[in-house]
């Protein structure tokens, strides 16, 4: 998902969104090092929605219980365990692509964000 695709999705979605981490800004001095991850609680046909969280920042393990779909501006890992453990996969090898650059990631418990 490109930053432009993310901004378009944010501008047009009716999902309930919570922002965490750094502000989304292409002008920030650290913007090239930041990854923005959007993860949501529901898959509605081929659309990611429901309650969504948008994280922008550097490397960390995000607790994401109940995540059904996600998208990111860089490759991230998504895991069934709550501490970036259990069965993990990479967003770049998404098995079921959804609209707007999202991936269906049922049973995700956490998301591993690395430095860009």
C-alpha cells in the first residue's frame, strides 16, 4: 500500500479509526524510516473495515488481537500469538488480497514492524 493509497482509504472509509504512534506526514524528517500499518477487526466482502487502528512509527511488536485484515506502507509480519510469536507470515506474501492494498489476515494476534 502506498502512502497515497492509505490517504485515499482514510479519506473515504466509514471505519472507526484510532491513530497511535507518530503523525502521518510525508514532510517529517523521519518519514522515510516510519512504517504506517492499518489493521482492522472486520472483513466485509473484499473490504477491510470495522474498528481500525493506524500505527505510524518504527520497529515494534503491535498487540493486535481480533485483527482480520491489514495493510502497510512497508512489509510487516503478522502473527497468531500476542507477542509476535506463534505462526507468522509476511504481508508481502499475502494469500488473499483485498481492495485498497489490504490483506485478509484472520486470527492475527500481533504485528511485527521492522525498521523501513
